């Protein structure tokens, strides 16, 4: 999954960076490439959300499964950081946002919450340790 997600996310970041320097009425080709990349990312985020949502509770999983969930979660959260970056927001100003990508992220967040947030979730889960390390979060509440 990561071997598909990472190149697509890098291409998306590159397209956004190219668009930052381009005029507001960027070419139809770059807009089409951006939309295609957003569509691919949306499908990948849906798949990642489905993988996470397929688990009942963190305690019912092995540490290896939790480590995989943590890596997948980090990639989606890093995509969210990219989408919320000021340069991205400026680039997308005046253009339709990718509804598919936003809905996919909402679905992912719902699945993550279902398994890793709440009464059944434990702060000692391997997922939180990886998120703290990779995303520089102070604790599981962040």
C-alpha cells in the first residue's frame, strides 16, 4: 500500500508546488493531472481506512498489525498536513476542492476513531507510539 501511496503523494506535492508558481489560470493539463492524482489518493485513503476499520480493537491485534496500522496512519496524517498547508490552501482558492479526497479522509478518520479512539482504545497501543515518534506528537491525546 505504501509503495503506491508514497509516489502518488510526492507527485501531488510536486504538482501543488508547480501550481504555486503558475498563474491562477493554470493550464488544463496541470489541472487534469492534479485531479487525477487527487482521485488516486482518495482511493488509497479509502483502502487504508478500510484496513484500519477491519480491526475490532487494538488489543485484538498483534504488535505487527498495529505497526502496519501506524505506518498507514502516518501517511494519511502527513497528507492532511500537506492539504492544510497555506500554499495548498492558496493554490486551491477559487478552485473546486477534491470532494472525493476530502470524503476519503473523513472516512479514514471515522475508521481510525472507531478502532483507536474511545473506551476500547488504549494509549499504550503501538500505533500511538509510532505516531508520537514520526509526527513529533507529545502524547496520545495530541
